[in-house]
């Protein structure tokens, strides 16, 4: 069986748990060399150890996505260890349910620092590395909250909407460098981020009732979409929005 990510070096942020951890393991199985990045270095080291014990290639990196110096170090580590950078998955993000009028400026800025500034810094510093590597794929994890409004946090929605637009600018400006950029827009996915909503049977049933396919999405649902965008199978896909929401935004 052909490994879909053979000879690719992939940097994944927010890799300590949830979506990022799952994708790190999946992509390693598909032949990629992985740089697991997060503020929780211990969890990344643990996952990297599992990948390496199974015959994969992985290293861990302490990365606060809102700090430019951390990004410089992460990119350098990628080249020092694996000699290239082919794919960036901007997965790190934080969530809030605070309504607009109850949000503080501090909270608003914190969400944008991680969800938007982190994507900007990662993109800015990855592009030169990808050019040196002959091109690449940038995958920015947005949300359905970046497409439609809801009763949750305006700051979260604003950050994810901005990621959607920023991705298109990246795609247009760097197509000439053989760099693709796409955004992924998950709907309700069964992760720690929305665990509060799903903690009761009533809460889960209410969430599922809004989704035409009638279920909450899984981490695997999203990871397989990201895998497609990381692979050469999506070589003619750039500036696009991959919505993985069970039909939620089709209403």
C-alpha cells in the first residue's frame, strides 16, 4: 500500500491532544516525518515517543503560536532534523462561549492572538522554508463559526472568519511558489473543546438535531480531510474551504 505522505515533513500545532495529536499519529502512519508543536511539550514528547516506537519519525517542539521567536526556532528544528518543511497544519486554537457584550478586551485579544496571530506567524515563517523545499501545503483549521454566525463568542467567530479570508490571500500570493493554502471548517466535533456541550444526553441530542446527518463529527472525520489537503492528491486545490460539518451550514 502506497503511503500518501511519503517523504513529507509536516509541522502540526496544537499537537498535544485532540485533533492535532490524532493527525500526528495518522500522518506518521502515512509516511510523513512529524514535528509536534504545542505549549504542552511533555504531551508532545509522549506522542512523539509512541510514533517513533512504531517505526515512524517524529520530534517534539515547544511552541507558543503567538510568539514569533518560537516559530523561528520550530522552523529551524524542522530543517535541522528532517531537511525540509512541506506541510504546515495550523491547528492550535482556543474556544470561548462568552457573548459579545460580556467579553473583555483581554479575552478578545487572547483569542485573536492564538487563533489568528498564530496562523499569520506560522504562515509567514513557513513560506520561505517551503520555497526552499520546492513548495508545500498550508492547512489552516478554521470553523463553521468562520462561515455563519451563532450565539457563541464573537471573538472566536471573528478569529475563524479572518483565518478563512487570510488563507485565500496566502493562496493567491504564493501559488507562484508552488505553495497551496486551504482552510478547513469543522462543525461540532467530539473533542474536549465542546465537551461541555455534549456532557449530557440532552445536550448531545440538541446538538445532533441541528445536523442533517444526525450525528456529532469525529476527530477522524476532520483528520481524513486534512490528510487529503496535505497529500499530493489535492495538488490542484488551493484557496478552497473544506467544510466538514454533517451538513450544518447547508441550511
